[in-house]
């Protein structure tokens, strides 16, 4: 007999304030931030000594010594030491991917509960030496005697070998950064500077209002002297944003992406608790929302597709499975890697040509109600530690659905490598 799937509940989540790199969390690293959010989740839901089925945490920028930062963080979190941990990475979609991993295991009956999350630092980055110097060090290690080691270490040595290499910010296949690619998208879809700045300002004001209204009180735990996100500027103006120079296309005179309408280099972490209905009921934990479905897609950005357009492909696949339209949602959480990316996505769904030629649809998906988009702000205001963004969004959306009492929310996250991670949460 076929085993029916279990419903997967989102119990809730927490995060630390996100901050600019090389500031409050410069010396903390992924391990410290992961321990903080896991520990806060343990405190929030009374999980001291509890064995969970899995903790899936991610980090995009991490040291080679961080072979399984999730498992190490579990051992310092207050959870039972018998709780497994796995570390993953899919760029900006990492912790939403982890929520999918945990949700699928719960749905299949493999586990009853688990935690999904992620952390990222652009302060404590792995710095490595070039290939020539690394090979020299390995050869020194292989040498048997001190004399041989000295000979290998000095033979043909040049101080140029000591020049360090930092993590790359460009797509290996194109040599262009994510911002460079998004500039191309903005030009293709005719996204202007003014509308990007307007979306960015709205994000700051909405997140500021969410803090002022107390919405963030149980979602954000103070850390290292921070109580709010370090990027948040609700008092900014269009004039201030308009004064910023292009950050990527600096020479053509047509660049529209700036430091104000693009996410900055960020540090932070977030985590969310998912569980079966039975597990949550046994512990008296209310379920805020249910994890309905997810979809991951990719585009051929090497041969001309927009690097950050993959969510436009994933979303209609989910909609079709459930007989939904794009308008059948109460909330839309579209990750703001760049204001232009959000606007390109929305314009593509409204385009009859794109929906027909690229998505194979008979009609455009159509427009969404802008009043339902990122209603409590998003990445432009909060910051974007790559692997933490998905868990931040899941936790906030689940709480929004709980407060509303019923409804449905769409999550859309673009990632480096031309991929998109999307999901649907609902509260019947």
C-alpha cells in the first residue's frame, strides 16, 4: 500500500540582525553565527536536549576546515548531540533549499522534525595562495630530510608566489559578476533607474515599519550589540538614492544598478523549525503555515538568458501542479538581490512573448498586486548573507500567514549560476 505524505508545518524561525561586512560580526564567522541562531531557536521552542531528525545549514563562503559547520554548530546549540547535521550550498537559495530538504524528509515520513537555515560571512573569507606556491608547500611536505625541504622551498622561489587569492565574485563561465549580468537584464527588459530606486526605498520603509510595529520582535534576536539590520535606512530619500553612481556599468553612461538598489556584502544567519503536525502537537507548538511545494530551475545564461531569470521558469511549473494562477497569493516574497532583478521577473511574467516563447504558456501569467509584494521589506533593506536569506524569508512569511489567519504565499529566490529556488507556503 502506498504511504501517504505527511503535511509539513513551519513552526517558526529566528535570525540575527544582518550587518555590513567587516563590522559587528567580522570576527565571528559562520560557526559562531550558526550557533547563535540554532541556540536561539532551541530557546524559543524549548528544544534543549531534543533529538531532531536533521539540521540542514548552509554557507556559501566558508573555509575548507569548515567541513560540516552544521554538525559542529548542532553540538554547541543545546540540541541533543545525537541530532545529525548536513552543510549545503546553492548560493542565494541555500537555506530555502535546506527547508525543501527538511520538508521532503518530513513529508516522506523519514523524520518528524528538523531545522533548516544558513549563515554567510563576507568578512571572514578564505584567502588562499596561488597554485604554484601551494604545489611548493606540498612538495616541501613530501621531502624527507631538512636539506631536501630547504632545497624544494627555495629552488626558483619568487615573492610573487605569495600573492593571495580571494573568493571570486564573477561567474566562472562568463567572467561577469552578478551585477554585470543584472545590468544586461535591466537593459533587455528596459528597467529604468528611477523604478529601481523606488523599489529600494520602499523596501527600507517597509522593513523599518515592520520593526516599529513589533513584527520583528520574535524573529530577530540581538547579537553583538545589534538589534536591527545594519543596512536599514528607512529615512533615506529618492534624492539620496539618485545621487549614487552606477556600481557595475560605470563607463557607458547607461548603468542603472547602484549601491543603493543592489544588496551589499553582508554577514548574518537565520534558521527555521519545520515539523509534522503530530510532532508539533505533542509539544504544544502551533504551526504557523504549511510547506506546500517547491521547485528549482536553471537557465542557460552562458548563451544569452538572463542570469537571474530562473525563478520565472520555476514558478509557473508549481502553479500548474496545483491549478493556481499567479494572482492566487496573498503575499509575494521575491528576494531583492537587485531591484532590477525583481522588476525583470515581474515584467517577464507580464510579457505575452516571454510566457509563450520561453515558458510555453498560452497566455502571460500577468501582473501581481504591488501591495502584496515584500510587504515587510526584503534583502535591499535587510541585507543578504547568501545562505541565510531563504530561512529569513520562510520565517517571516510563515508569521505573516499566521497573523492573517489563512492564505497563501509565494517565495522566489534567484541564485548565482543561473538557478532559481521557489516555494509555496499556505495556511488553510
